[in-house]
């Protein structure tokens, strides 16, 4: 071989070596990327396992909650669920008439309502105004909070005309009621923290603010939002025995026989029954493992290490749980790239965004990509990561919906309507068929998030079985909490009847 030949061989060998080195580097990079992806997948697998709620586990959650409910009826502070007596023993029956106002203070906003009732369960007219609640009011003073409500109500009444005299007040936090028109705030939930209001009579606070604002009006029915929802449900369907809220927060109430309320031996009501506000948000199901995301959450939110059920189910929290999972994935891998500061901001991902991610059914998950860009400032997320994101939102939704379903079945069990003999006596109609049980539901998670609703309905069927599930009707009751407040105001301002 001549000199030129050797040169060609050397050049070819050099090229081969460079190509080989490049290929090795590429393979090494791919291996690293693949390992990182596997780390993200390991987080996913862990989330899948720890958020799992197989039927048998749910059934045990049902039993535990039913036991807590019995304990809460036996004595104060004996249970994680407060089982608060609402002083409501009469529900509207359709005969109410006249014009009523209501103020509904919930998780995300204030609502002001004027409702005109006609005979035969007819709502002739209704006017509703909504106002989002400002963060500074949620954390400020009691006087500012109630003043803001009173002055907005005043403007509303001035615009609407001053005909109505009775005012229903829905206050969606745990309150120990002394009467239908009074009750003291036990604690704030849903990240409200107006410290000086705790222990105060919230109806009186509103009455004083109404007076300061020159309004000649007083609260004549104070209630929880579950109770308002029950009232509206019952107005249209007499088989309504309970109401559930699944929105910013979560809770339920139901109609209980007075003799079952053993902590209050001499409870006398016209109907022999009382509506009990379960306050199930503070239940902590022992069968459901607390994941690192729940624990972290327990530390960083108000009601430290409390409100477990609510923090696993409701709208204030689900988006944040997802954010915590994504943050963990970003720490373990580079699936979100390197610019992931957005993921470190608490509560940056709202639950409506989580719902939109889960419900994106486009092939390229375009909506998921836009939410990651706009809310979390994470750009150009590849499709396989978008799929991962969607899967995480699905898992979180599923656990939440299935736990809410377990809550509903626990109430049925407590009332002996779940087909088992775990509750009180099994409730059957004269023909031996289990009685029809209607449950009124309000709250945006159930109403507006169809995947959540489907998971919940599916789990109720799974736990109860087909025969009993066929006797249970879950009914969406629009604006139940506010409309129901007007209805109860009407019930309690007219001649009382004797039945619930
Ligand atoms: C409150 C309940 C309320 C529920 C739904 C919870 O945080 O403690 O009183 O009914 O939210 O709004």
C-alpha cells in the first residue's frame, strides 16, 4: 500500500472512531434520559399504589365513618366527626309563599338571593348575585368580613326592592347552633382564617353588621350549606333524606330520629327528627394511607393535621395535591425540563385546571400543554409527559370521588338503608323492598366535573350492589345552599308544621 493508501485507511479509521464516540455519547445520553424517565415512572407507580381505593378498602372506610357517626351522636368530642345538631326539625313542604332573601357564604364566594315562593313547590322568581371572596377578607377581621357581606346585601336589596322581610343565612363552616337563629363558629376551614370570629355567634355578627349598614333586617334562619341543599332537595322530592356538598369543601347532613341522638337525651322537636350536620371533612379514614403529598399538605395548610377527608376530596385541595406530585417528579427527573420554578409555588394549580387536564380528550393533549404553559410556565412539554400529567390527575380525581362515595354510603348505612344490618334497623317499605333514598348534591366538583361524577356514581354502585343502588338517587340540586336558606327562612317564619 502506498502512502496515500495508508492515509485513506487512517482517515477512515479516525472517522469510524469519531462516529463510534458520538454514537456512544448519544446512547449514554439516551440511557440517562431513560433512567430519569424511569424515575418519573417510579413516582407514578408509587402514586398509583398509595392512592388506590379498591372496593373492599372503601367498604371499610364506610364502616369506620358510620361508627364515627354513631360515636358523634353519643357524646360531644367522642368522634372525629362532630355530628352537629342544626336546630332544623322542619323542612319546607311546598306550601311556603312570599318573598325571602338569603345570604350564602361558601368556599369561593358570596351569593345574595331574592326568592319568590308560590304554592305547590313553585319558585315564581329568583335573583342571584355572586361575588368572589377576596383573599384579604378571608384572612382579615371579623368586622370587615361581616361588613362587606352586609353592605353588598344592602346594595342588592336596594336594587331589588325592599319587600322581603325574612333572611336566611347559609354559613358553610362548622357552627355549634344554640337555636335556628344563632350559633358560634367552631373553626374555619377551606383556608379561611379570620381568627377573631372563632367562638363568636355568626348570626349576631351579621345582624350587627346589617344594623351598622342601616338595614332593618335580621337573620331568621342560620344554617350550614348542606342543610340548605337538603331543604331544596326535600322541597321537590320528599324522599330526600340527606344532602352532600362536594365543592371547595365537602360535607353532608341527614335527617336523624331524635332518639338516636343520645348525646341530647331530652331533645324535643315537633317532628321527632332533627337534621344533623355530619361535618365529615374532619374524618380521617384509617384505611387510607397518608401519602407524602397528603402529609406535606397537612403541614402547609390551615387545620394542621386535620380535615383529612376534606383535604383528600375537595376543590380547594385537589389541584394542590397534583402540583405536589409534579414537583416530586420534577425533582426526580427531567420530564418537565429544567425550568420548573412554577411547580414550587403552593396552590398554583387550581382544581378546575386539574379537571380540564383530565377531561382533555384531544389526541395531542393540547389543553394539557396549554395549562402547563399558562399556569405552571413549563414550556414545550412532550406528549408522553402530558400523558403522565393526565394520568396523575386521573388518579387524584378517582381517589377523591371514591372516598366521597364511601361517605354517602356511610350515611345510608347509619340510616339502615344500605342493605346491610350494620346501621340501625334495615329500612324497608311495606312490600319488603328497600325504601327509595334520594340524596341532594351540590358543589362544583360533582356538578361540573363529569369524570368525578362518573367515578363517584360507579363507586356507590360497586359498594352497594345493583339491588340497593337502584333504590338510591343522587340528585344534583342547583344553588341548593342559597335557595334552601330562603326556603328554611320561609319555613321558620310561617306557621310551623309538624313534619320534616
Ligand atoms: C365545612 C362545612 C361545609 C363544607 C362544604 C367544610 O369545610 O366545614 O361546614 O359544609 O366545607 O362547603
